[in-house]
C-alpha cells in the first residue's frame, strides 16, 4: 500500500502524519522536541516503524515532505522529496479538510500566523515579526510558573465568570500584570481567562491587523488545544471558530498531501535505519569572502550528507545528490 | 594629521565611493563589508532603540579604523528627513567615547555642501573634484546597470546561478579599476559576458516590486540577498530605489512635488524618509500589473512604519500580494526564508488565478 509521510518540526514540538492515497490519516504523532530535534526525528521514525510492524506490514512509504522551522534539518535527516514552508502546507491541508474556509489562525510555539484563503488557495498571509508574545512558549512558561499543567490551562480558563484585564502588548508586561493581579487576590481562573483574552487581542491587533477576517474561521496549532483561547477568539471576533480534527498536526498533514499530489517516482527516503544511526550537525564560518556565512554541516555515521546556509552555493554545491 | 578616509559600507556602492575619494588624491581604507561580525560590533556600541542602518554602518567603520583610518565621511540626509540626519552626530559621539581619535565629516547631499567638504579635506582643484565626481557617476551607473541586468537575467537563465557568477566577477573587476578608459573597456566586456548568458525565451516570468527604505533595499547583505532568492525562484525583481534615484531627487527637488501629486488620494504630506516614494512606487507597480510587492524596512523605521497601513490598503484594494519585512539584528534568516517562500507561493497563486480569469473572459 502506497503511503505518504509529512513531518513538521517546529520550535517546541514535532509532528508526523502518515496518509494513504485517499488522504485518510493512518498514523499521527505530536510530541515535544525538548531541544533536540535530531533525536526527536529519530524517535518519530522509531514509533512509525513500530506502528507499521504492528498494524500493516504492507505499508510502503512512497514520498516524504518536511515543513516547519526545522524543515531543512528534517529534510536532510529523513531524505525528503519536498521541503515546503508551513504556510503553504497549512493552506493545502485546510483546503482539503475544511472546504470553504476563508481564514486560518495558527498559533504555534514560537510563531503565530494568519492565512487568508480564497477558493482553496492562500492569497494573503502574515506572521509575527520580531516579537513572539502570545505564542505557545509563553503559555508554557506561565503554566509552569502557576504550577498548572498546560493541558489544564484551557479548562481552568472557561470556568471563569469575570476575566480580569491583562495587558498583552508584551509578554514581559503581561507577566508583571498577572503577578500584580495575583497579589491583589484575583481568582486564578479569572487571571488565566484574562490572559487568554489578552493574547487573542494581541494576535488580532498584531498579526491580524489589516487583514480581512471572514468566516469560516479555522483555528490550528498547539495553542488551539486550549479551550480558553478558543473562547477568547470567539468573544473577540464574535464569530464561530472551527477547530477541525488533527488541528495540531495540520502542517504535517498538509506536507503529506503536497507530496502525495507531486507523486515522486522514487522516494529519497533514507529508510527506518536512520533512527539508529549517529547523526551530527555542526556549523562553521566560511572565510572565503567578507560575507562570512555560517555553513551548517550534517553528518550521518561520520559521512557528510549535506551542507547549507552559504549564500554563494560554494558548499551546498558539494552536496552528494 | 594626514587624512585617511573611510565611509559607511553600503552594498555594491562601496566600490564607487572608494574610487571617488581615491580620485581626489586621498588615501582610503574601505569599510568592512557588512557581515555578522560587523553587525555585532555596531549593535554593541549603538543606542538600542536606534534604527538598524546606524548600527551596521557603525560596525563597518571599526575594522577600517583598526587598520588606520582616521577620517569618516557620513552623509546627513541620505534617507530624506528622518532620524538619519542624526546618524553622523551619534556615530561621532559613540566612537569618540570609545577613544577613537577621528575627524568626523557630516555633510548634506547638496552639490554645494559636497563640493565644499571635499575641497576642504582634499585640497584638490575644482577640475580634479569634477573629474572624480564624473568617474564616480560612471562607475555607479555601471554597478546599477549590471544589478538591473541581473534582476532580469536570474529568473530566465538556463544554467542556474550563472548570472551571479558573472556579477560577482564583474564587481571584483570594477573594484580594481581606476581610470576612465579601462572602465569603458571593462564595461563592454561585462555587458558582452552578460549578453552571452543563455536565457529561456517565452518563459512566463512573474514580476515583484521591491520598495521601502533605501539602505535596506540596496544592501544585499542586510536584506539577506532577497533579490537573488526571488530571482532563483523564477521571479523578476524590480527596484526603483537606488543611489542614482536619490541623487536625482537631491538635485531636482521638483521630483518630490510630482510624487506628491500622484499619491494625493492616500497621503497629503510628507512623513519623512522615503515614505512618499514607497506609496508612489506601489501605485506604480499596481498600474503596471505586477504580481506582488515587498516592502523592506529596518525595524521601527518611522517613515516606513507610517506608510505601511496605506500600503496595506492599496494591497486590499488591488488584491495584489503584499509582504512587509522588518529587518533587524535579531532576525534569523530562517524566519525571512519562510516568509519569502510562502510569499512566492502566494504570488504564484495570484498569477495563475489571473491567467485563469483572463482565459475565462476570452471564452
């Protein structure tokens, strides 16, 4: 059976999605990278192999695509047939899974984006620029500080009847606002709900500014698991928010659909043995010209498999094909 | 003290600026090309909230100062009237606080001011300065010409990256040359080489306009070689903003009045810098039926931030894809690449949809 694999390596988590030729999801996985994307990808392949051995040994991987901020690294390690940016991947997945959707809100660990769709293709998008206030990483930090597991954060937030106001222009200010509200004795659920509303405001005022936010609106990414954030967006936009299934792995799913449509004759997949091999990534500064690019070098079992990051292609031209 | 000149590094224009001073009989140590190291050094010394070009140019002087330069030329209103006017003052203060004994020359881009400052420092005759300026303009013209040729050739070249190989070679050769006759010969040689690049005829090439703050738009290191990246993706980049454009505006002030007339429905006054020009250029690209516009600005650049909502409005009205990229020292290249790649996809969607619409009308 021919299947296609999409891998999304983000700043905080990594996702694997395996689909068949009818876009049915056979396997999916969402796990934290814990600061080591290489090991994470290797673990992902281990789990995928286990799944294939236990369920259907006839599964054959006919194509791999990678996406997310770690897409180049993941692409080199896995031997990807396609390396695609996460915006196009998300747009692809949504046009297949939520036909007619016009707006996609996606909030991940380090970045948040808005994608405007027309007739199933992306016509406009925006991403947070320098500041990543209001992203998953900040919610993570706050849940750790308040000793509430981040998975419970949303449940707590929707219990609140009177959310307090939390300034959301900057996460440092938001945190000091939260501490202040704690100290004057506000209930914890009111503070958490206030935080969610603040983050939704921040998103709409920053990333979403000047964009035509038309329904149907889809909410994706790790933060879309948070019930409090869903409610905050519904309140701020006065619209129904759709959170489809596979909301957290939609990028990987989109990548898988893209490679399925490309249908490569022969995949460059390095095989499941990759999870046992010794993979090392290092960088050096090229002294060839005043540009002084930082060149990244990936080695598998001591053999150089790829170099990237140079502006003149002096090093990346040496890559074995 | 015998003056040894250095000046702010600015993309490929540094080559022409170097010969300008040499031609006047001055000793020159060119500034270091902008790279991660110079950015780091500049940012360390600069006021934190100041704009990015101040930091990068400051960083570019320092290696030259270490090599013995003692006089810095800095232009006062290269970006129109905005914080750029104070660059010279701030850089002078910062460098003197660091203990550098330097002569900081801060001049305006008016022909009179340029002439008198050059005269004072070099002691050259009027004729010599005139000749130096003439040669500078010729060299500048050649650099801008081959940059423009490369923008056209990149998306069409058959053998990948051939254009850039010739461009890199050409810039190195121009740097070596010091007299008019040899420059003319080299010009012919470069143009011949460029014309020999095999190009794909009848290729449907997408067009994207590059607008925004003059320094970030023109310096390929600062903007992460955006022109090359788009070119390799099969996109023809157009950019009106360059040094000649600015010099022309400094000499013929009525150009501003013409621009103002065109943008009246959107903005009724100046906002400093090249804010008005950005609106004018974007309207122009909409009129010319381009497939997209990218605005580049240093983070928190006041004029560009002010006109951004207007550009967004033009984008909403016309439907033409628009991307605004703020650049600063913290920006990792991955972030820029992701946005650019996604933008290229959006531009392609837009282009294909327009072709489909045209076909439908024909039927």
